[in-house]
């Protein structure tokens, strides 16, 4: 590590090649950060675990002006107004078999956004509620996985889906590290569904339906860079309350949706331990090799084939001369 | 009607298909599967499967991965015959080719039926998501299937002469050979690269950046095992001679590749720090150990031992273990390794899903038999030996016939 990025106070596996090693180290550093935070409240921010790799910094800079949501789970009361607004704005069905709020809420073809109740997980013994929707990754794996480009990262920021291009292979469901895209299992010709971050609104700088509907100010809409700043400001202001982690800042290279919580994200059902490298980079590491591998393989095969032909011809020649000699 | 089905002989004009009790059962299974296909097309994917947003890919994906891997018998044999100069392998080449062709046709059928909007299956032709492993897979697998269908024309033309076709085929022979060797390497690898993107979801015991390399190696070393099973099965069905010398030569190459595969696997586990998980005695670790031990290590040792591999039973057992090892490996990639991250427990397939897998397998079996009985697949010597076995059998049956008729009149027609 020659050029230390300004944020980096510790190093990490920048290439992400050693997954589990990085994982355990990250967990260790996380504990360290919490310990350090407890010892010296509010003295050093960002804390040690905010390990910024070159990639993450570049991505954060590039997408600093993307529309973004800061979702503060400490404020959410689980009323479900955001879910209602989402359904109304996007003309989604209200289905009994697909609850959008409560303990059994799950993203589904008619639920682009849900509020999950997570039971009594708070330090105060209170319930916590988690609003879930597409994370709108800065480097989305679904878009990289889609082989017909039905999913793509728009220049404005939101990750968009075009059902007319889609073939319904569901590779995006496999690829998404947050398990966000869903499939219309009960339709004859199933498509994929997911939140489009109210593209019609957000591309004009207006807040998404959910952000506008939230009555308690748990959802803040703004540019990603300022949302990140705000998130760390809140953590800095009340370090004893918040977990010193902005979920979405570094996960898989960063997402447009950022979460704050006072309960560990793992307890709230968030997928933790995700790589900090954008996931598409893994697949691209392989697919970009195809042309050279094809060329190499082709060359080898030509050489082998030519050699074999020559051997066959030589054998035939030898046989012919033998015949001539005997004749 | 002869008592025994026989492979096609040069000069036989009429098309035949010898029905036996087993074949009637297979036909029934295929017929039911066709009905299930219609049901799936009308009611969508949710009705005949237990797929869900937690399990978007499961049993059918496993079957496709497995089918393509086993169909690797075709390209590995072709590679060895035409590029590595294993001339003697020509004796088993066409059999391997038919297995491969049918395997791919089966997988393509399953692929299309597994798409939500299957009528959009041509979209990748103009909308290119080149970063996706699925893109590579789509092009290579469809191109290779076309190549194999064209290759089948060489066999077809020997049976049904078509004017001027032979000239065309002769001219495109060499390019086809090359395509037939290169394309499979890419889609074999792409099939498992699909799971590279499931980083963080696929269990580290099966996830690796080397997944595409592992896929190519497994599909290559399983080829000879499939050829051996095909040869030994056709020996039972048709009395076709067992090409033991060729098989031994082939499985020795398998054993070499298996060795490299095992070493690479262990190095990969070590480099990613997964060895403790593998050897820690956890359920998943034991499954992975079992897969590598029983599915790779044991058959490898059997293939390396001259005494075991030259015995017919040794060859059968080792080949079966090799095939099952690859089947298990694909199962673990698609299902076992995804259980934890699915958050929905182990995948329990719908009975229709299972039946569908059976039906596709049954169809492949029936078509294989039809092709062998109507096209020149086996060598002339093979066919002659099979015919001799069949006529011997016929003579034996005829000798038994009077007594048989007598018992049947007694038992069958009491009146």
C-alpha cells in the first residue's frame, strides 16, 4: 500500500482476493472501532473501521451527486406510510399474500418497498423496524449480471429495469447481494420487479414517494455525499446511541441507500460481511479474460492440428515409399 | 421382429424402433412430461415448481449444469482424437458425440422453459450485456448446439444421401472441428462462472474465483467416465464389444486431470483460508469432503491402478463414482452452498419439477436408442458383433419357443 487514501487509517485487502481474511479482519476492526469509540467518545471521526479503499473513494466521488436516502432506523416507528405511498405512486397491488409491513413483510412483485418489524431487538427492549427497498448500488451486480441489459445503472443514479427487454432468467435475483429483485412467479410470463427509486421524481431532484411520506423524518432525501456527511454528523453528535457504521457506505463498493441504526445491523437482518469491492468486479475479472483465453486456446489448437496433419501425411508418404520400394 | 434390438447395419433401409417394456415406461414418462410442459407454459413458473424469491434457481439449474458437464464427453473425446492424435478413440467417438448432442438439446430445452418471458430468448442477439457470464454462456451454448447439429448431418448423410450435401460438409469440416473444441471450453466455464457473482451468498466451500477453471476440468475428466458407462451400457443392450483398451487409455488421462483438480482445489481452499471450514467437522465441511473424497479421490486412485481399471467391474464402479462426484458437485454449488444465504431452509422441489428432470432424461435415453438403431454410430466391427449376439439370442429363444408356447397356452388360455 504505497498511496494511503486520506480516510484510511488501517489497511485492508484492496484487491479483495482473500475474502475470509478480510472478513475476520473487518470484524476485528469493527470491534476495535467500537472499543475505541467507547474509550474516546467523539474525538476521532471517521473511526478506524471506515476503511476506504481506492475504489470506494473513487465511486463515492463519482456518485456524490446521485440521489440518495438516509434512512435512520432509530426514528422509524413502523407506521408503513412509506409503503403506502410507494404502492400508490407506482400503481402496485395490495395483496393479502404479500404483506408489505409487519413481521412477515417481504419484498415481492407487488412490494417494491416494505417495512419489516424486527421484534424486541433494541437495547431498550423495544421493537425496531427496517424499511427495505432496492439499495441502488453504485456498481450494481444485477446490471452486470443481466445479459440483455434489461437492468442498467442510469446516469442519474437509480438502477432501472426494462421489462420489455427482460427474458426472465432471474440471474439478477441470484446476483443481488441484498436479495432485492423479485420475480412474478404466478404470472404466465413472469418478469422481475424492483424499486426504481421513483425515477420520474428523483431524476428531477424531487424526493421519492417514501421519503416524502415519512411522518417522523426517518427518511432523508438528498445528494449521496451530503447524506453521508449528515450520517456521520449524527453518529458524531450521539456516539453513545448509534452503531458507528453507515450501512451502504462501503458495502459492495457503496450504495445510494444509507442506513443508521442503534442496533447492530446483523441483528436487524441486514446481510453483513459483504465484500467492500463492487461485486461486478469479480465476474468481470473472469469475463474480460475471454478474448485472450480464446486466442491462446485457438492458437494452441491450430498448432496441435497442424502437427497432427503433418504426422498423418508423413506416415502416408512413408507408406507410399515403402510400397514403391517393394514394387 | 427380432428378439433383440440391434444397432443400424449398413444397407438396412427401413426405420425401426424396437419397443421393450422399459421403453414403454420411458415413453409414458415422456408423455406425462409433455403435459407438464404445457401446464408450465400456461400457468407460469410458480405453479409446477417450488421456486421463490429466496430460491430463484434450484433443481432445474442443477440439472442443466449437470447435463452440460456430462455432455462434456463429446468435446473431450473430440479434442483427444483430432488434436492430440488419439486415433484409436475413433471407435467410441460417435457414441460420445450422440450423448453430447442429446445432452445439449436437453439443456437448451430446459433453459428455454426456465425463462419467464421465453419468447424474448432472442433478445441477447441485439442487446449485449457483455459483462455477464450468462452472455458468454448464451452465445457459446447455442453456437455449440448448432455446430453439433451440423456435425450430426455427417452421420445423417451416411444414412440418407442428400445430393451435394457431402461436398458442403467436406468444405466446412475443419472450421467445425475448431469450433467444436473451443466453444465448449467457454460455456462449460461460464456455467459455473454464473455463481462467481453470488460472492457473499454462495458458501465459501464452493465459491471461488477459480469456479470456471474447476468447471472445465470436471467436465473434461468426467468425459471418459461417461464414455465408459455409455460403452458398457450399450454392451448390455446390444452386445456391443467393450473397447477396454480405449477406455483404459481415456481414464488414465482422466486420472491425471483429477489429480491436478484435487491439488488446485486444496490450494484454492488454503489460499482463501477455507481449510478450517473444510476440515472442521461441520455438516457442510463434511459434505464437501465427501464430494472430493468419494467423487474424486477414490475414482482417481481406481483409475490409476492398472489392476482395477482393466477389470470391467472396476471400470464401472470408478466411472459411476466419477459421474456421481460431478453430479454432487453441481448440486452442492446450486443448492447445498446456497441454503444458508437463502434464509428459507433446504430446497424442497415440487413433484412436477422432479418429474420434469426424469422426463428429460427419459427422452434423451429413448432418442439415443433410436439414433443407434437407425444411424451409423458404432463401428462396423461393433455392429457385426452386436448382430451376431442378437442372432445367437434369437436362436436360443427359438429353441426355447415350443416349451414357452405350451406353458402360455396352459396358463394364458385356460378355456
